[in-house]
């Protein structure tokens, strides 16, 4: 007996129709079915933010979203941030300011930064830090990440 469910996702502007087991996570679908490996599996419990994606305009931990819950949703992963081979200003700022070291947390940080800046184009340092809550970085200490988001904010306001 086949217990798969049919889901339709729009990921980075492309529509996908998939059959998946109902217990699979969105993280698994993105990585294993769609080969979008910028989405990382860290803790698997929604604590680290490595699996962060944007779903219908809001950041979510894709390890906590069952695939059927994402049916009909629009998803943006780190692979969807650049357009026509050009990096998003947030990605450029992370490169310029050294906002990543090992890079494991970087996709989630960048997607979270996008939500922060979409909601507030001129956040304070404290607002940035509050917005990043739930995204763990073990390498940078957040100073360069915050600076990168401030740099991106200034660039995006131009």
C-alpha cells in the first residue's frame, strides 16, 4: 500500500509536484528530492537555524515543517536569493564584511536577514540581534554578521 501524499511547492519560483511520505520534513524534500543542499541539517529540533527557509514570506525551520504542511506554499532557499547570476545585496554584504567563516549557518543567517530587512529597512543593532535569535553561529561571534546586515540595509536603502 502506497502511503505517499501528493504535494505542490513553489521553490525559488519553480513549481514542483511531488509524492512524499507524510512524515517527511520540508528539509528532507528540499535536500533529497530537489537537491537544494544550501539548506543544512543541524540539530533537527528547530534550535539552530541551519535549515532556515522563507515560506510564504516568513522564516521557518524546515526541519520542523512536515512536507504536507508546505503544500501550496512558496519557498525561498539560499539558492533562490541570487537573480540572473547576481548575488543579492545581503549575500554581497556577507562576503564584503566577512559575515561567514565555516559557512554552515550562513544560508539561514542570510534568509533571516532578508526577513529582518523586509520588515524593517533600517534596524538597530539590537533589532538585528533579536531577529537573529534562533540562528546559531559557532564561528563568528555575530559581530561580522550584524555588520553585514547593516551594510546590506544601507545598500538596499540606496
